[in-house]
C-alpha cells in the first residue's frame, strides 16, 4: 500500500512542478507550487518524518506561498511577458538553451545521487526521526543565528516587494 501512495505522491509532485514552470500566469504557478508542496509533505509522511511533513505544510505551503501570492497579487502581473513583447535573453543565449543546460545539470546530479544511494543509509534505518524537542533545541541553540538571519531576509524581501509594487503619484 505504501508503494501506491509513494508513486501517487511522486507523480503529483513531479507533474505539479513541471506545470509550475510551464505556466504563463504566475497565479496558477503559485497554486500549483502549493500542490507540489502538499505532495512532498505526503512523501515525508511515508518516510516516517511527520514533523518535517507538518513543517512543510505550515511553513512552505502556508506562510511562504501566502507571501508569494501576496507579491503576485500586489504586482498585478497577469502574465510572464506582456503580449507583443519579446522575452528577455539571458546572457546572449535563449531561455530554452539556458533551461536545457540546467536540465542537463539536474540529470547529472540525479544520476550521481542514484549511483551513490546504496552507499548511504536510508533515513530512519538506524533510529527514528528526532522528536520536536530535539529539533527545537538544535534550532534555537546551534542554529539561532541562521534562523534569525532567515527571518530578517524574509522581512527585507517583503518590504522590497512592497516598495517595488507601489505606484508613483
């Protein structure tokens, strides 16, 4: 039964992620990204990591996607490029060539990861996932600076989006 759920969540995550990239309307991209995050959360549940699954829903599908939706709605960008306008070129090469290079790099990374997966133990083999108390202590003791830096970075990004989207009078 777990195999069925794994393939279902994996198919939903991959399909939604491909559709995120293929959408011209940023609002649909954000909504499909929420679906992809939900499927990824299901995969975390199958890996017996319920805390990570809950954080995936609360942080990414909840807070970060609400922020993305806020920015998309604030900018009021109906499509990626206005009609009749050519898309900008990246470094002299077309966006499709740039995407092909990134896809090739992802394929190489995936091949390397699959070839080394037998050497590394799978998550949860030796012991179960750490509890919430262990994660909380490590987050706020060992990684407090990184946690606060991320908070400030998100705040600056939100303020920057508001400044960019405001209308001149």
